[in-house]
C-alpha cells in the first residue's frame, strides 16, 4: 500500500483521485490546495499527484525534491518555463509529466506516432478536440500530446508546425502543418480525433472519455509505477512499456 498525496484535491479531478486511490487499495496521504503547505504533504507521502494549476507547478516540484519522492504532473496549460523546471527536477527525483493520464489516450498517442511515420508527409494531420464549457486552455493538453507524437514521428518540433489560429482568409494549408481545432460546450469529459487526410482517403484515430474516473485511475497507475524509479523524466508510455 502506497501513501499518495494529492495536489489540487478540491477540484473535480482531485475528488476523483481520492476515490481512485482508495479503490486501488492505497492510502490518501492528504490533500493540498491553494495556499496549503505542499512540503508537509510531500513529507507524509510516497508519491505526489499534481492536478492543480500552472503557477503552482514549480513549488510542487520543489516539495517533491525536498522530500525525495516522485511526482506525477497532470496539470495542463504548461509553458516553456514549466518544462525547464520539470527537466531540472528530474535530475533529482522521478517526474512523470503528461497532458493526459488515460491509458487509452497513451496508446492512442503511440498509434498516432506510428501512423505519422508510416504514412509520410503526403498525408495532412488535423487534431480535433472537444471539452466541457469550463475548460480554460486550448488546445487541450491531450491535443498537444497527440500533435507532439505526430511531429516527433516526422522529425519535427511541434512549435514549428502547429497551426491553431485559422480564421478568415487564411490562405491554403501550409505543407507539413499539424492543425488544431478546439470545441467547448456542455459537460464533455474529453473527445479527441487525429485525422490523417491523404489523396481520396482519410484515416481517423479517436478516443472518447466518458467519465473523468479514467484519468484518475490512470494517474494512480502512473504514481504506483513511479515509486522506486530512478530520477528522470518519464511519460505514460513508459508506464505501458511502449
């Protein structure tokens, strides 16, 4: 039985995580939310799971380093400075950062990379995602994860080929671009499709999240896997052995 600390415990994902940790036979070491002492939570935990907000990530990483325990970061909307902080922390502790903890999405990202590599540059790639009306970032972390998988398979950096700003007379599609379209409404937990459009044919790889418990269950599996791992930066694909 592991002691898992939950950062962002009062949010929707945090509440789902409490149930998932207990269902997996582990102990909830405690929760930390805005203004809470994350360092004390880290000292009482075997691993931390962070679904808070980007401004809190660096402090949460410091808490994990101070306690010498691994941390899984599922917070989305991260920027370059956050990723640099994660790289630094990964020199001291095991860090798993992902835009989506679903095991199904993890496999989907693997398949997207395989498709992008095997189909080649003649196939255009578009990523379509939909989430509930309260989501604050777009494209979603999952959409970016899928786009990154496609870009890496083509030997490109996503930042150089991403196109998420089409509006008005924007001209023809740029060769090699990876397009993003974001829909928001209702209570959708998450829907993602990666469209490969070739000459006279299309391949669509999709995932539908029907309940956020899938993310909580995946996060618990990730946290379990991290315990005892050497310092480094890991992904959910490592958890599945892909």
